[in-house]
C-alpha cells in the first residue's frame, strides 16, 4: 500500500476513570491532543500529517487524520502511518493488506435504521457521548446531529463499537452488501 512509516501505538483498554490507555500506560487523549494544534474553540489548526487507524481482529475498522476523533478501546490497536488505507483492509504482522469489502457512504436515516436493527438508538449513543471528556463530547454531538451521511470509517462508529459492545462484523453488517 506504499506506506513508508507504520507505527503501532499498541492495544488500548478503558480504565476505571474512563480514560483509554495502552499496555505501556500511554493515555490516548493526551497523546492525540499532543499531536495537534487547536484554536481557542478546540478546532484543529494543524494535524500531524499522518493518518491514524483503529485495527480490530486484523482489519482496519476506523481511520482519521485527526487522532482526537478516534476512541480506541476494547483491546483495539491504533496504528499511525503516512499512507492512506481503506477501511476493511487487513493489518497483519505490521503491514497493511488488500481491502476486503467496499463501504459506500450511508444516508443518515439509513444509518440509524440499520443501527436500530442492532438495538442501538440515538438516545443510547447520546448517553455514551455525554460521558466523553470536554470537547470530544461536543464534537461527537455535532457529528451525530448534522452529518448527512456516514462512511464506514466515521469516528462515531468507533464509539458504537467500543462503548456499546458492537463488533466490527456487526458494524460492517449495517452496510448493504455490494
């Protein structure tokens, strides 16, 4: 996939205080915030110039250029790379492989109808968003309310996965098969 740099930040789990920490003790929010510069409203002014991906069960399930938009938990690994990697790509032995499936954008109503089939409502997601620290909560609320469509790599899906106990396969299943 042409990556010149691939760095694994390890697998993260949630602590009793609600923070996400890897095996080495690195706090994800502190690390992610240290990689960006923000204006007085908390909007990113400068991103790190690399992409961040969450790996679950050997596949890329979520990605963002802004690491503060990712919530790694449940033993999910975070990988940073200078490459752009498709959601659904494999990640094995420290290398990205081919994409297994394509995920076109899903309209907001279709997204929430698919989530409802899994027992996930906007109220449940809102309750989890309310537990996020500071600006992360407000960013997630804005995304949930105003985004017209969702892509498979949207950070809100990381929240569904980590906070509401959905597997990558369940989230994949929300999208119609190609």
